């Protein structure tokens, strides 16, 4: 039997307030359905971040938690070593912001250095983005190209020239109201939607796994999930 696929869930005490830990459960279940073994490591601040995993997950949190998380990850260095080795990273909401070059916090817009895994910067938005979001995944065709989720963020994230967004916005705010959502650099993906986002978007879940494994996964036939996706996309459009 091949070694289990190693998934690392980072800092749930800081970046776990929006249910994004569910992304880890989705990845494990989709591997299980394919008879591929997996193991999950939950890492909290003060624990060493293993640098031998295939997939790393960051979730959402508040300002002070973001600062604590980014400083702990910078000091540890394990996530950077893993990315250099070829691991995949899915960073959601606050995780997306700290994966960038800088982000701001507080009423005085204090600038905090991020991890630099994505060439993006985040500043305070004039209004908080809250609500359902529907986007078209760039570079993918067919029904699975639509991504849905729930955005809840007070930042505007701007991509540096040449950075590829994850998707184009049909409904919602996304990065900064410029029609883009998320960012991609190599095997690092940043995105705002919760849901958890991988439960709502199984093709994105399989894409994250494929990046971490360096191989395409065979499609899964799950009609019940396809039906739920269709209903969700229709509900988002109907609410417009």
C-alpha cells in the first residue's frame, strides 16, 4: 500500500472560526471514496509545522488571530519549506490575506508582512463584503467551472501585475470589486469563500489534491453532490 496522503490543517485556534476545517474532511472523504489512504495533522501555534505533507490548509480568522498566525508561521518556516518542496496550499479568507505580501489591520491600518506565497496585498475595504458569491473558475470548462461560496471579509485584495486570479465574479464582490476572485501562484491557491469552499466545489477539492499528488485523479460519480451543486448555483442566481 502506498503511503497515506498527508494533509495539514493549520492553526484552528486562530484560523478556525468560519468552519473552514471542513475542507480537510472533504479532502479525506474524496480520497476515501477512491480507496486512497490519508492522514490528517492538526497543527496549533507552538507545534512544529511538518514540511513533508502534500496539502496544507489555512482558514478564516479575525485581525489579532491573523497577526499571531502569520508571525508563528514565519518563525517556524515549515510551510515555506513545504511549498519549496512542491506541496499544495489552499488559503481561505484570512488565510488568503496572510499568504500575500502584506495586509492591514485595525482602524489605523497597520501594515503587517504576510508570508509572501502570493503576490497580493490587502487593505481595508470601505464596506464589508458579506453574502453569496458565484464565480467562473478560470481555465476550466463545463458545469464544474462554476464556484460558489459565502464571502465575509472586510479587506480588498489586489493582485500584482501578472498574477492569475482563481476566478471571475458573476455575483458578489471577490477580491476588491474588480471582477476577480482569489489568486494562484504555482500550487498555492488563495480564495475568499467559505462553505466550506471544498464541500461546495468538489472539482476544486480534486484539483487541490491533484496539485499535491502531482497527478490527475479519476473522476468520481456522485450524483447527489452534483444535484446539490446545481441547486446551490440556481439559488445564488435566484437571489440576485
